[in-house]
C-alpha cells in the first residue's frame, strides 16, 4: 500500500492499518474483516469470526476489523466492492480470501490449511522474522514496482529502524519510483555510523547515478549528439548516463564499454568508473553484472 503523496487523513488511515494489521501480521495470521454498521450479514458473521479467532489465538491467529465507512481509503486499496469481505493477512500481504467461509467449520478448515503452510509464530518477535519481508521487497523491486517496494521496506523500518538491508532497499525503491529527493532524505537521516556501512553501497550508487543523470526527456537529443560525435567522450558519457536513467542499462553498458575500449585512460578512467558504479547499483551478485564484468575484463586484458 503506497504511502507517498497522501492527504493527512489518508496517512493517518495508513498508520492505523500498519499498527493494527501489518505489525501484528509479521508473526501472526490476521483475519481482516471489512464490515459496516448497516451490513446485516456482517452482524451475523462477526461473532463467528471473533469466536474462531479466540479459539485459534494460541496458534497465532488474531482478528482485525475495518469499518468501510470510517476507513474508505483502506477499503479502496483492497478494492472491496461488497461486504462482508474477509482476508487472511500474513507479513503485510493478503494470503487468502476467507469471505466464503460462513460457518465455523469452513473457517477452521481454511485456517488450518493456511497455518500448515506459513511460519506463523504465536507470541514471536517480529524483529526476528523480517527476512521474508526483505525478500518480498527485493522481489517487488526486481519486478520494477518501486512504489510498492518502498512501502514494504518502510514497513520493515518501522519494526527494525536499524536494519540496513531495509534502509538500502527503501532508498533503491524510492530511486526507482523517481522520488530522488525522498531517497536522499532517507540517506541523510541515517546515523553516520550506519550511513557509512558497506551494506548501503548499492543504494548510494543507485542514488548517485539517479541524481547525476540527465532527465529522460533529453535522451533523444543526447542520442543524436552521440551519433554525430562518436569520438567525443564527454558526449558519449552523457549519453550513457541518460540511457541508464531511462532504464536501458544494456545500451548504457555497451556505450561505456566502447568508451573504455577506445580510451581507457580518458578523464582518469571515468568511463570504467561509471560502469563500475552501475555494477554496484545493480548489485555485484546480479547475473547481468557478472556478464558485463566479463566483457569489461576482455576489453581491458584481451
């Protein structure tokens, strides 16, 4: 659930949702019930949900209720079109739709199936169980959804403020989403001891490239200039920066590799340095980086 650019009331709703649903769901399975005072079926369903949640409390199940009239923004985020609507939430994400479970036996059967598959920890410490959320954020980031990844990493930071993987992920996600100023603010707000840690190197490189790169709208003009002056290293470097900023990292790497091949010593090795910065921003363990590093080695050493 993206939290950038919200009104004050919407941000308050998101904060309540994080406190009442997301944080408990880090270790517990949360039954999330969307209801309203005027909803007859809701009044019949709620006592059953409360009874089953109480019986399953020692298994790590809790109940949270969202009044769709009072929290219209949250209901809209879940695309609730009718009530009652009931979801099972774990580690900040819906994992099952429980709406069709209208009897105790149906609900218990569904809960038993879910609990058998998830690492629910009754009474557990959410700080000790953030690895799955980190992995989820990285997966969403890899898929290119910077806004959603930023929200996931922000949730983790609320639980574990000094987790460097989450801080780095948030910065990279904000960069991907185009929120460069917010990313810089996150980095600037870190304790200097944390900010200097190597775990943030990838995020710092990604931010530096984003802040230094020309606007994407300049790409066509830079392409024309680069094609007209292939030997002009300054023009080629500006074009490579714009390519990377536009998301075309293959073409950016190809341009920089060609520059290294043409004059590796130009501007104190600026083309190679920028290529290495891109490698760091993408991630040194990434298969794409491994392939490009092999090409760089071939250019440098034959």
